C-alpha cells in the first residue's frame, strides 16, 4: 500500500506539464478565434467590443485619460486597435 502514493505522485508529475500545455494551447486557440480582425483604427463601438467595456464607460475613461490609444478626429473618437489589445492583455493597465 505504500507504493500507491508514490505511484500517484509519479503520475501527477508526468501528467501535470502535459495538461498545463494542453490548457494553454486551448486558451490561445480560443482567444485567437474570439478576436475578430479590425482595422488599425476603430470607432467607439468596435473599441467597446475589443475591450468589453460599454460605450459610456469608454467615454468616461477617455475624459479621465485612463484609456490609451485614443485620438479625437473632428467629433469622432478613434482607438488604436493594437494599443487597446495590449492594454486589455495587460489587465487594463498601461503597458
């Protein structure tokens, strides 16, 4: 009976990196499938889709200066998609 814990430990040691790699790959695949392709600059509705924030929240963030990659062109706000994605990947903090 003393061999059971060591057998389980050995099995866990073998399976742990395999499972970890499989989960990481599945998450990468899922993330790449979820993100639609956007042009280099997008309007506020597309920025809301990319970030998961509401349009109103993005307006508030813009006025407070807490969201990067946004410029005002005339009366429109344009968001740099690469900057937004990096910001989202970094948990909503400056990269």
